[in-house]
C-alpha cells in the first residue's frame, strides 16, 4: 500500500462562494502514481465544505440558497450569543454537509460520473485562504 499526500490552496470570497476542485484532485491523483485505491479530500477548517455535484451555474446558486433556507443567517444561534461574529449559521451549514469526500481511484484517476465534480463551498461570512488536504492511498 502506498500513501501520497498533497494540498490544494484556494482563496474564497466568503459566504456561498464555490470552487470546482476536480482538476486539482485529478492532478494530485495522477502524480501519486497510484493506479487503484481511493482519494480522500479534506477541508481544514470548520466553515468550509466538500462534496460532489454537477458543477454548473444553476446548482452553484441552488445549493447555497437551500442551505440558507435550512439554516439562515441569524443572531439567534448560541454561537452568536457567545462569539458575536455573525457566522453561527456557517458552522451549522458546514456541519450538515461535511468537510470531506472520498472517491475511488481506478486507472490512476478519480472515479466520477460524467456530470459529477468535486466542489468546495465556503459557508463562512468572510473570505478565507483555504487549505484542502488530498490523501491518495492504494497500489
């Protein structure tokens, strides 16, 4: 079993900003020299999320809007009463979507459907320099 680890760095513009990470993950997987295994992609931080989606403008708008309807920005969250930083909803949104995604590696490439891309969504209210750790394991 071989393990390879690398990072992706992205600059976000704040709440609702999405990035397509698919090409970056594929580049790291190809460089790892692993033909069969898996790639684990992890957002370092408690207010950014990762997942897979058809990365197109409609869904790029829809996903953050749905999250804001489910967990709207508000000063009523306990986090707000403690920290007064305006991002209680950001932590809650990130916790329900999650900070990671794992995809199979086959033939030295991530296994994704034709309309399936790996994305990062910024849930925080302010911009961030995000660190995404990609760990590729296999043979």
